[in-house]
C-alpha cells in the first residue's frame, strides 16, 4: 500500500490524498505503515483550530477565511470539518455541499468532513492521522473546525497551533456560555454575527473575562493533562506574552475577515519567536503517543482472550458478582501473566 | 480504608458519601478496593441523564424535577452535575450555590458537581465511580446532568437508563442545533423555556426529525461502539417500542414539570418490561470494563519505562525521526517483551 500512496501524496495528488483519508477513517490495518513513511515529511503545516457553540456560524467563518487566505496569500489550504456526532443527521454532508459550491474549482483548497463512527478517542486519533496526510501533501494551512462545544471538541481543537474560539451575540452574556468552557483555550476570539444586536455586550464580556486573569491560566491547560489555576497577571496576555485579540466579524457579509487572517499570521509569528511552537508540538505528540499506546495495548490484550470470555465476564458483571475494576485485575492475571501491578 | 467507608456508605451516611466521592475525584489508590466492596450493593438506582446545548436551562429543569420527585414520590434523589470544562470559570461552583439555596435542608437530596481536572476519559470514569457510591448509598434516582453539548457529554449522558435531551426555542430551527447531534440518544425530549416565542416551531422540528426515522436508528448508538444507520420504521418510536415524547416546560415558572416526571416513570417501567434495561446495563458495564482495562494497561506499561525514556522519545518525535505509531511498537518491543502483535 505504501508504494501506491507515499509518492502521490507527497506530490500533492488530490485523489491519492482523498483515498488515503478514507483508509484512515476505515482504520485499514496497513494505513499506519503509510503514515510512518509520510511522517518525516510532516510538521510544516500551520494548524488552526476553530471551535465554539452551535449557532455561532463557524462554518461560514472558516469558508470566508479560506477565501481570504487564497485571495491574499496564495497559500494552499485544507479544511477538516469534524462533526463528532451522528452521521445520519446529515449536517456534515449538507455543510460539505454548501462549501463545495463556494470553494469548488480551486485546486489549492481541500475540504473534508469527518463524522464520528465510533468512540471519541477513535475520532481524535483519526483527525490526528488526517492532519498528517494533509501536512505531508504540502497544505500550508490546515483548519480543523469542530462543530460542538463540549470537552471533546475542545480536546481536538486545542491540539492546533492557533485556536480560534467563535462566539456570537446573545450567548456571551449567559452564564451557560461561560460554562461551556472553551474560553481558556483561545488564542483569538471572534465574535461572529456582529451585525446582530448585543455584539458590544458580548465583546465586553469576553474582554472582562480575559482581564480577570483567565487567559493567564490558559497555558496550564495547554501544557499538561492536569489542569490547575495559576495566579497570572490580570491582563489579556497569555503566559507566552501573546495579546489575545477579540475581533468582530459578520461572515455572511464577509466583514472583518481580513483582521482575523492578519491575527492568525501574527500569532504564527509569535509562536515561532517565543518558542511556544515547540512546546505545543511536544504536548501534541505526547498526547498522540499515549492514545496510540492505549489503543495498541487494549487490542493486543483482547486478541488473547478466548472467544466467549467477554460474554461470560459481562454476565458476572451484570449479576454484580465482580466489579469492573476487579474483573480487569482478574483478566490480566489470567491472560497476561508476568505483568505485575506496581500498586 | 474499606472499614472506614463501606458500612457508613451502605447506611447512607452523607458525610461518608461526600468524603468517598472526594477520594474518587482525587483518584486515591485505595478507592478501587472500597468500590469493589460496594459493588454487590449497586444496580438498584435509576439513572437519568440530562443533556442539551448551553443556555437551554438544564440546571433549573433538574432542580424542579428533583423538587417534584421529592414532593410527589418521597424517593431519595442524587444529582451529579458534570461540568467537563475548566474549574476556574466558576460555573460549577455558582450553580452549586444556587442549587443549595433551593434544595438545601432535605436530607434525601444529595448534590455534587464534578469538574474535569484531567482528560475526558478520566472524568467519565470518575462519574461512573461516583454513580456506584451513590447507588450503594441507596439513592433511588440519580440525575447525571452534563453541561456541554458535545460528544463527551453525550458519552456520559448515554450511559444512563433514561436520557432527557433539553432544547429551547430559537435553537431547534437552526441546522447547527441539529448538528449538535444529541437528538439520537433521547428517550424524552424537553423543550424548556416554553414561555418564549418560537416554542411550537421547535417542538414541530423535533417531531419531524423523529418521524424521519432518526429515533429508530438510535439504539445502534446505544448498543455498540460502531454507529450505523438502520432503516427503521418512520415513527416516533425507538426499536424497543418506546414512544419518544416531546414535552414542554418552563422550569423557572415550574410549568410542565409533572409531565416530565411522569414520562421518566413510564420509561422506567418500559425498560423493565421490554428487557431493554438489561441491554443498557450490559452495554454500560462493557464500556466501563474497557476504559478500566485501558487505564490499567497504560499505567503498568509507563511504570516499566526508565525515568528519561519519554523525554528522549519526545525529542525524536519532534525531530520527526520516528512516528508516534512506530514509537509505540518500539516501546512495546523494548519494555514489554513477549507481547507479540496479532497484526
């Protein structure tokens, strides 16, 4: 499979890219060998995560950003629209069609929707792998747009180099919106639908939150699994010295788009100059290593179990004869001997 | 630790319950032994997941449901408010205080907020363990309220016996809200804030979606990790024969609450009669077994690595000398010999 894909993907062949992504999504057993060959050629793309609550107009914003980047900078751009929800609502497909109409015909733009077909960890891993494919294929900017507003979407978006959090008027003054908890990961805030009433109130709410020191606590989220609150300076700067902007756009009218593209460029330059880029790359790779390790270990253990083992164990769990924790200990003693617990 | 906790928790001692939950949250190494002792006494509580987009008024609704259950049925009730976001926005704490005022003084009500302090998998596992504690302590109804609207919140909520999805006017007619993808897991829909304009439109949108057959595809999500679309009958019934109701409430005015409590009771009876309860319990326990296995395997492997192994490996990853996938294979060969891959 490597011979079929490695050279064409590295040459930027769109059909090879699209087909390899399909293999990634289907978890084809040979895909990891191809990705390992592509790996030395990755690490060049700038990854831009875009997230925010439903209804903020993220997709329209991303479309306009892509058009602006293409018009002003002539860089090649890929978009991964991650919809970690059911495939049968049709949202992803609808979104794709709208997009295709607006951006089709440009060979330097590649768009792909990814819907969850399994568990969350699987989707995050697949997104990581699709990023590798697009990166190796030479796309200079890769937007990773996540549809929801929950923890999983945050997890996916925060692995990007630059994280854009999109808000809209009418959400920002609600405690619930603050609770949605995507504020701490933002490098750039965009208040979209800025032609609607209440926009100044939303902007003011975001700026107040930044000044309350939330931004300074942010890097703790980025750089470790354990989240802790740091007593940083009360400023709109994060710990690496980046001044987090709050920008207004009206994506449907194409207003305010240039300023967002400019902020992305400034943030990219900042990441390079401050050394922050290396930190984020490192965090990203360690996370990826751990989830890959998890998947591999579980797969190998499950392969050792007799065919009806899980069925019988489940019956005992249902009867409350054994707890899940105790069942795991028992399973490891029986089917992975020599693996002593360190507890 | 078992002697300190097992008897008091089984007797329903609130202070013991609260302290044990804190140990669960802090991942105290001895907590699993206590949970294993409690496990035979679990499985009696009815678990009710409540989820929906930010701003739909889930917390107010849950408060009113608790009050209604207490007034009408005299059952003991626990609420786990899961906020899988940053602890420093203060949302969880604020929510708790509002609740304490409204429900305090009733010894048969127990409320606990849980915020994510680690990764998502960690939170889901902690919620599972807290449910065990509350179940063993004899709480008859346990509400699991999740704040966000993303995949992770869905994952947590869908392990419940009865899943309530909360919408509000002004969200339901938006494609984005449909994309948020929490519709397929609902056993009961509640359109809250029904005193606001647009409520009939939201109700109609939900009913149309149900009739389009989304509901019939639902059980596929519930009963397996791989999601598939089934060609069920175009009806508002799920595959087990449950008629999914769309109810209207105005939680702040305490309107429509009785009908929701009644629907929960009907669904509970349906789960017992149809055999669906056993299916859901089985799915829940298998999921729990797998995540427990994952955590245990990774922990054991990491304990075998030399102190600076991960640092050196990360440097090679950053230099793109080795891919995460290849690194995992290398790690397993070096530090877990005899564990052959089945690929």
